[in-house]
């Protein structure tokens, strides 16, 4: 896409933002001075839901005066592409706060799972919840993400584990995208956990999830991609392969939960299927990293889960870097291992726990997160022709987004060219 400043006739702007420090997040090879892009360009114009022009504030003001274009003064705020949370389990019933509290009061994991805790308790609560209550709870979580400048999220199913409940989760995800100024990509996480009723019939569960359930959900237009938790406590390489093969035959792209607790070769499997992303990757071999690089599969790192599980082996970032794998970061928002609705906190953790540079971390929630969802032609960078999704931050430099612990410097969000300049907080998002 052309980032040059002269793409549209200035009379065709709907609105122009001036006096911003613009981080386009366009990859600039060998860029030393400003890896965030757009040095000297401080204005951005919008036409419809697209970015129409990027240039200097002087030019923008002259054109705005000549053509009567409305001007928004950013007052020196930093402008970034709308952030993308490319891995969430945002929709679920119930909460696991009691479990959290019990554990911290000395109750063992074994006791908790014997008494119905853990992932199965979320499955039970999710199956019992109706669409409206799932939507209400997910809306609250989505608004917390949006208040930080998030404009695109991925949402996985995986807490229904039976056709009707999985369908309800995916329908709620679609509804969320219709109701909020937020783009939602849906993922059918058919292989997340084995439901209790299938404890003695694994093969049948995998058959159902890969066959009739996948076909029905995809046929209803509810599935943008699929995902599987390939892990010794979840699903094997062979089971994951069966599921991904079924998805491929329907033309659906894949994500894979790979290497969270052990290296079973799930990254290589993801690469073999040309997956959009392989996620977690605390346990990854050099061959796995090479395979991801060769396939162009994005590594999605999830420091919230690493932190919550108090893991001590971080993903091998130097290995991934050296292999040339694109790195993304996400919240992994889920009730069990990452009850996190702050992508800015994930940025901080990506730097402090995993050793990403601030530039890598920010690319991981913009440009590379877009790639992880296959939406890089639409969003993820600020370029003429892309959707006008951007966020404004009151910060001195982009790294401040990673530096703060628990602050939200977002001063406004524009989604599809429509401004929401007031930082009106989680309750005040246009809907
Ligand atoms: N990896 C995780 O950490 C979560 N799911 C997954 O695939 C755990 C989900 C939960 O405990 O509810
Ligand atoms: Fe996850």
C-alpha cells in the first residue's frame, strides 16, 4: 500500500486530525531513527471509513481551510493504529474468582478439580448461561479493552464443547461485533478440553468436533478460523491434525495453542498446515522456530497466562527473532489462566517478562497481530487505503505504552473514521 501523501484529492476528506505524533507501524527495513514510522508527518485525513491521506499539519490546515474540512487538533498526542487483541477467550459464563481465592487460602489444585473447579466449571457455567447474559458479560470485557484503544479482537469459542453451546458462543461473538464499534474475528476452538461426558470416548468427541459440528458452524457463517489446544493435558498431535485437516478441507485458516506446557511438536504441525498463528510457545525447539518462519506463521506470545501460572520458562524470544518469526502479543483473556482485559498490561509483560523491545511489543499488537488474524490488508498499520482505525495517547514516546503498569493514557479512539475523542472510559463507548 502507498503511504505517500498524495493519494486523494483534498476536497474529498471528511475530517482531518492534526498535530499528532504518528506511529504508522509500517515496517521500515533498517530504520534507525524512527522505527515507528512517519517522521515529520503529523496529520491524517479520513474519507468514509478509510485513511485518505497522511502528511504535514501545515498542508492539512491549508486544505481544510480551502475546502471546509472539519479539523481535530490532537494537541501533540501520539496516534497509533487501533490496537488488535489477536487471542482471547472473551465469552464465557461464571467466573473463577472463588477458585483463585481458595487456592490462595491453601486449598490444593487436586481438591479444586475434585470439587468441580477448573476449566470444567467454566464449561458448566457457560452451558447454563443464555445468550443475553453471555453478551452482557463479554460486552463489559470488550469495553475495557476498547477503552485502551483496541479496535479489533479475536474471540474463541471452546467453553461450550457441544454443538449448541459452541454455536451460542460464536453467535454472541458476532453480535458483539455488530453492537460495538469493534471488529470481531471468530475462532471455533473445537479442541479445547475434553468435556466430562466424553471422558471415555475421546475419538468420538474429536470426530464430532471435526465433522458435523465444524460443518454446521462454518455453514452458518460463524467461523473465521479454527483453533486447537495441542498439549499433553488436552489434545494430541494426531487429534489436532485430524481437526486441522477437516478445517483445511473447508478452506478455513487455523490457529494452534502450541508449546504452552511442553514441546510436542505442535509448532511444526501448525507450520505444516500453514496456520495463521501458533500461540504460547514457551516450549519450542529451534526446528519448531524454523518451521514457523518458513511457513510465515506468526508467534503469538501470551504473557498473562505465563504470569498467572507462575511459569518460569519464557518463550525463546531470541530464537524466534533469529529465525525471523513475526511476533505478536495478546491478552489470552480467559477465566482460568489469564483473567486479563488490558492489552497495555500485556505490552508491559511482553517487555518485562519476555524481553521484547517496546517496538517489538507494539508491533505485536498492531502490524503483527493483524497478520495473526489474516487482516493485514485492512488494519494494523496507518496507511492510505486501510480502515481508519486509530487511537490517540497522551504519552511522550511510544515506549511509554509498555512502561506504565496499570495506567491508561488513551485519549480517544477512531473506528472506521468515526471519532470518539473523549476518553469516556469503559462505560461510555458509543454503541
Ligand atoms: N490454554 C490456557 O491457558 C487456557 N486454555 C488454553 O488453551 C486455560 C483455560 C481455562 O483454564 O479456562
Ligand atoms: Fe488461549
